[in-house]
């Protein structure tokens, strides 16, 4: 199983969530604990995980943590190889890249963009 990350914005008229970045990143469930410990995020699956700016700031912090203190997170690597620090770094980088692209495309609406984990 894996987590699929997307960015969505709520339509003010219909109330529906509209994809603004449907396929941001994907990672194995095996890394949930590493993600939570390094970012401080709650990480709610199949739910709205809040504003993209706040979420991405936490992801940036997580990437910094993994880069500076990888030894703290090796215990969260999956023994079967499906979930490594390096894979989590790539995952975080993909989210950051997608955020930067979304910020360029929707600069005035960024406060309305939320992160969904499916």
C-alpha cells in the first residue's frame, strides 16, 4: 500500500474539492513513522491534511532533519527495503517541487489550496 499526495482547492460555489495538482508524490506506508517523526505532521490518511503552505513548511523541516540527522531515522527504515531514508528524501523533495509549481500557478489562491493524503 502507498500514500498518494494531491493538492486540492475547494470550489466556492459547489463546495467540491478540485484537483490543482493531482499526482504530487507517492510513498509506501512503511515510512509513515519516519514521516511523522521528522515533520511533526499528524498524517491523516484519506483526508484533508490542511493548508499546503503549512504542510510544505513541515515537509521542508522533515527534509532538513533527514539530511542533518539521518542516524536518528534509520530505525524507521523498513527491514524489507520498502522504505528508506533516501526514498523519504525523494518523496519530500517531490512535494516541495510540486508546492513551488503550484505557488507559481496559483499565487493569489495558495491559502485555499489543501493537501490530501489518499
